[in-house]
């Protein structure tokens, strides 16, 4: 009965999105009002992140069953969004995604798949130089065409989501025996010679829904406990505090760090996947530094009750922020797409003594557009210019 009443309330009160360029002199104003539902904040921030919008300020409030948030956003050049078609698309996308979420019982991390014809591979394991080269070589040997992929590394761990098709058919690989062989070979690559941790390999054939890649990579590294420090390598760690606010029955989280794109998504994603709910929040960015403050409770309605859990939240938020701040040199490769081209590119990078710390692999319209963040074999972000010339 309660569920049917909740559905009635959502139908009576559809989400309302206001996109306005007159409310602020330097940013586009976005206001979202909706019936509150778990993960709705992440869904909205995820849409803004996917549209490559930078959030300069935000005010979050979700008490009493109603969600009321305000965002001030700019484009990648720090300017207002002036294109009318883009403004309309932002409003329509937010309204659609919120409506879908309010109609679903499943997680907001699941979004309608645009392509049902690929096989998705998820892998986590120890990071090491040449890892992506070995993975792409195995896939090429098995007749798998990589159409999209993303790899993140952090704190000696690596996670990757790879979308592949069969070379001969151009469709998903569904043969169980072949999938089992591919999984075994990739598992052995991820395992390598190290006994530091047991790697994990997960594979599935995409259906009518697929996971949001960035969120999935966060989830995989969180599950792999990449927040546990094994060295003092990160000299510019974000400053995170977690304090009890007993008079208001909340836990207060504050974050100070260098500002960068998608920062808000990364922190909200982390809190959501740790099963915390943001009831109130403030986000302010300056020329360099970002400040975020959240009043949170666990999904069971209680604030954090132990120092150990406070410490864990701090460590996990620090890790979520650091995953996108890999130090290194950016290398972009744009070429004609052909079978095995990723294996060739990554082999050249490996043979020149470079290690891939992050990678975005895209195939579209017959073009291969790959972006790599590379370091030397020791993990140093400063790479000899002569080495980069040889790679190019």
C-alpha cells in the first residue's frame, strides 16, 4: 500500500527542472525539484558529468521527502551554456532521467543500453607496466575487436571495463566455451607473477541495461580496497574530515582539494556506493580549490557511530578523488580504425618503457580515438621528451 501511495505522489508531482542564464552573471543556473528517492542526487550529478558540465557552486537539500537542489554550471572554458539546443537538451535529459529513476526500484547505476551487441568485460588486479598491452594482445589473438574501453589505476591497483565484439560477426560473443577461454586467459594476465592479492575477473554479455562506466570503475576499485595505503606516494592528498553533528543527528563531511572536472560526481558516487545519503550539502569552487560540505546519514537513517567508520569514509573519499588525478603525460592517438590497432599502439608504448596509468579507448565512424596518461616504468609522471617523440 505504501509503495502504491508513493507512486501516486510521484505522478501528482513530476520532476521540475529550471535552466536559466539570467539568474547568475557567470554561470548557467539549474534548479531541480522532485519527490526524493535514494540515489537521485547521484543520478543528477551523473547527467551533468556526462554532459561535461563543470559545477562551480551547488546547494543540496533533501529533507521531508522532497528533493530541492541548485547547481551553477559552466562549459569546459568556464563560460555559460549559451547554445539554446544544448540548454534544451540539459533540461530534457534531467527531467527524463529523474522520471525514469522515480519509476524504478533498481539502482541508478543502471542506464538503458544504447548498444545491445557487445560483450562487456570487467577486470581488476595488480597494476604493472604493460598490463593494457598484454590484455589487448590476448583479445586480438582471440578474435575480439575492442570498440570501447576505459582503464583506471590507483594505489598499485588497476580496474578496466572493456566492450568487445566478435571480429567476424561484429556482434556480442555468446558462445560459453569461447567466453570461458577468454576469461581464463585474461585472468592469468591480471594475476601476473604477483601473489600480493588475488585478482578478480568478471565477464558478462550485455543485455537491455548496462552499467555507467565511471561509476562501475569506482565500485570495482572500492571493492578492491584501493583506499588502503601501501606507501606515501601521494604528496598532494585531498583534505577530508568527518565529524559528528550530534545536535542535528548528522555526520558532517568536509572536503578541500584542487578543483577539477567531475569532482562532484566522484565524491557523491563514493558516498552513495558506501550507502550514505546526503541530506544537505554545499559545493563552492574557487580558481584552484574546491570546498564541499555534506550532512549525511547511513541509509538506515543513522549517522556514523564509530571512529573506525569515520576513518574509512575519509580514506574512501580520498581514493575516489585521487583516481582521476593520475600524474603523467597525456598522449592522444587518432587513426583509422582497424582490427588489432589497440594492441599495436599499446605495444609501442610498452616497448618504449612507458606505463599506462589511465586510458580511454573510443571507436566511432571508422576512427580510433584513444587517450592515454602515461608515466615512466617507475611511475614518475615526468617523461623524457625524447621518449615521447619516439612513441609518436
